[in-house]
């Protein structure tokens, strides 16, 4: 590769990996405006090299009952940690009032709803919800005046699949750019 190709790759990689963080609008003390490396994060460690969450950001998972299965705990943690994802602009947006619209995929909600049937979240038994959509809308960021959870079938958080598709698209874009030079 030429020096120009290496420089283009480095610039492209930096732009691709740094993401805009919509949750910043709800609380700049917890989230960055653009993702960056975090030293010794207190939560969601898998995003430490590129995170929207500041080092001190934590999520209160104590409202998940002790009888929750490990699969249920994993689901709840993945949804809370979605706000730390450098890809969060793919499934969250800020409206004109500065409110964050957080979109969870319907399939993910159904899976989590099934995994958490025997557990309680926020003092409410998961099995008491009429549907998986009701569960996801009510259980995450409850009481927030700036973050609103919805469910969707496209451009939504699906516990890693949005990151994989975004990275695949970035790699294909770079490959096309590389061969054009």
C-alpha cells in the first residue's frame, strides 16, 4: 500500500470508530457527545476502547430481582449498556425538545421478555406485562423525562447486530475506496 492509502485508511478508521452519542443530550455528565476511549469504566467494560459513557457512568441493576436467570441479567445489561455504544446513533435520536428516542428491536424485546418471565424488574413481575413491547417500553429508563424507549423493526438496538452491520458496511466502503485509488 502507498503512504496515501495508509493515511486514508487511518482517517477512515478514526471516523468510522468515533460515533455521535445521542444520550449526551439527556445528561452530559454521564455521556460524551462523541465516543472516545474510557479508562477504567464502572459499567459496560466491553466499550472501554470506544464508548459514549463516561468512566463514572453506572446503571442501577439492583431493581432486577435476585431470582433472575443469567440470560435475563445478560439481556438487561445489554439494553442498559446500549447507551454506551459508539453506534448508538443508529438506534437513538434526539428530537426538537432535546428528548432521546431509544429504539429497541421488537425481536430483542420478545427474546428478553421470554428470558425474564420469572423475574421482576423495577418491582414489577415481567410476566405481568401484556406484551414484550409493553415490557421494554416500561422497564428501561423509567421515570426519565428525557429518554423515551420505543420498539421498532428497523434501525433499532438488537444487542450487537447493529454494530456488526455498521462495521461490515464500513469495511466494504473502505475496500471500495482503497481499490479506487
